[in-house]
């Protein structure tokens, strides 16, 4: 596994992030409580001991991030303008850039860099095609999935939803964290769903029991691999886990309300349908892609997958089509109404894994995939399917090695983002591609229709020609193999 990569991304809709993010503040009482925590003191002692061994003359700049945060909050006060200490020397122009404008697009990127995990909150200025990190949140474990939450997670005594700006994060831990994106330098999540119960091992007499983990009620018991928020009721969250289960969570009550156990292996995909609020798609390492209604968990419709699952998505416009990709490079299109029948399309795009598949919410038929070969490929799911293959419209190589976790921006249907194995976020405005615009623009409203003459990027079209040539070559080879097989069979019969 790469030591520096972006494993998951999520877009934030415009108008939800506050103009001036708050600075996390911690009072002296809370610092003293943290200092009295034996586990924290033990970790700090170990970290400081390692640093002293490496260089006894090292400065505080080399302290672990957590130590630096404690030092900063314990010894210094925030300036009057509310900016973090590190930003107080910024010019007025730089401080203005730090503010979030209503026109800014935000992207949450779950990132691992060497042994450190974090959420990076990017700002993407569409008019300037400018992308930069606004702030980041340190995580305690490698992030596997992230969802954007547009409401404040409620308390048990409250069932009303209030507008908010949060990130839901799952990881190798058996818990789900919810982080406030409007607070910078935050040290802990606002809410944690599930997870292990902290134990006082001094009270445990039987040594064997010390190795037995205890979990909160209805918690996952292994890594949480997938997340999906209900588009009709954003307080309802779906999660899939390596413990073979799919769970339904109510974020207002902050509890699991139902557990589905129809998979026999790790659940890699769990997705709510975007047109039917109770319809769920799940997929696991048991080779099954399952379709069911949350209200009728005993009625499961299954599709035997054609390879090891990598990614899956619903068609957000039609609502009844499913696209999924596999580890060996297959792209498959299904009709959910006929999930037990043959796929609408089934073909091999590349010998390497198709790490993500996603469809635009505003451009009918526009589907994009990312691949470990470093290319983004664009297909038309509404075009006639020939020889079991979707029509390839364009491909693009941003030259960032392997690509992961591609997603279209819900507020701008031509904008697409993905993470890379180099730990970089890439955003592609597909309105720059002549091939894509000329093919899809007639399907959108005139006021949202880009002009072909305004396109600036022609490289995608050149790359696409090479892709088409490869596909035609593969088709010709398959045809020759079939003809040769037919002749051999005829000779054998004679």
C-alpha cells in the first residue's frame, strides 16, 4: 500500500460552510483533565522519550502533533481576531483568502501520509480552477470512507434537524466519527457511533479476559468499510463493515436502529438509492451484490458478481440502474429491476483494478471511472450498448500514478474530483473537453449547456482515440478467437 494517498473524498454543497471557521478553544480545566489521563501521559512519555533518544537538543517543533496542540493551548492565548496562532502574521489579503466564500466549492479528502491520517478540507474556486487546502483534521486511524453531513447530529432528547457542516468518517476502527468542518484545529469528533468500551484492567482478575474486547451496544466489531447517507432523510446513515454486517443509524438519536446480516463476508459497499429512500444496495467479499428494501430485510434480491468488487453506484437520474467495477478491471451495468438476469453491459476496461465508478447528478448518462493505471475514463450509459460494452467518450491521464475514489460534484454536474496514490487531490472540469461537451451538452438545460468553442483541453480526445483503438483491437481478437473456435468445433464434428 502506498504511504501517501487519498482514500476517500466527499463534496460539500455550497452555502453550508460558515464564512469564518471557528478556532477550537480548550480551557485550562480540560487541559488538566487530559494531563491526568494515564493513557495520554503514557503516550506522551513514550513519544518524548523517542524524540530525546534521536536528538537531545531537538526543539519543540519536532514534538508529535498532539503534543504541539497541548503546548499551544496551554501556553498561548488566541489573538483577538479569532485566528489560530499560526495565522496571526498573515496579511489582510491572506486572511481574506482564508474566509470561505458562498461561491467556493469544498472537498473533504481522507488522507494518509506515512503513519499519519487526516481529513483535508480543500477549497476549489471554480472560476479560477484554483485548488488549495483550507485546514485539516488529525485522525487516529486510517480512513476508509467519508460522507458529508448537512445537518447537526442531534442529541437523544432532540429529534429536530438543524443545518450543519460535518464529515462522517469510518476507518479500521469499529466506530464512526462525526467531525465539525466549521472548526479548525479541533482535537476530537463531535460524535462517535459505536466502538470499543474503555476498560479498567486493574479490576479484571482473569488475565484471559484482558484480551477480550468489549463494544458499545449495537456497535460494529470490525473495520467500517463503507458509508452512505440517505438523500431523503439525512439523519439516516448506512454503514457496511468487515464484521459482515450492514447497519442503519439514526444520527438524531445517535444509535443503531437496525442490523442486516445477509452477507457472509466483509461488506465493502452499502448504498442508499437516490430515488427510493428505503431501497439499499450492498456488496461484499462473499461475491454477492444484494438489493433489498430496508423495511423488508428478509426479501433479498441477489446478483452473483463477476469478479472481486471495487466500487458501485446508482444511476442518480434513472434510479434503477447500477454500475459496479471489479479488481480485475471489469465494468458492469445492471438493471435493478432485473438484477437476477444478465447484465446490460459487461466488459474489461483494463487489467488493473477500477477503483471507483460514479455518475453525474445533472448530466444524464455521464459515468466516470478511476483506475490504478492512472486514467479517468468517461462513458455514456444512455448510448446503445454494443458487444456488451458501454460507449467510451473520453479518457484523461492527470499523471498522478494510481487514482482512487472519484466523485462528481452535486452542485456542478461537470466537475469531477478524485484522489491519487501520491496523496494529491485532482479536480477536473469536464467542460474543458470538446469530446465530452459535444456528446453530452444537448442533454442538459440550455442555461447550463457549455459551448464547444469554449473548450480548452484537447488532450482528452487524443487519449480517447488510443483507448478506442485498444478496444477495437480487443474486439477483433475476440472475434477471431470465436471464429477459430467455431472452425475447430466444425472440424471435430466432421
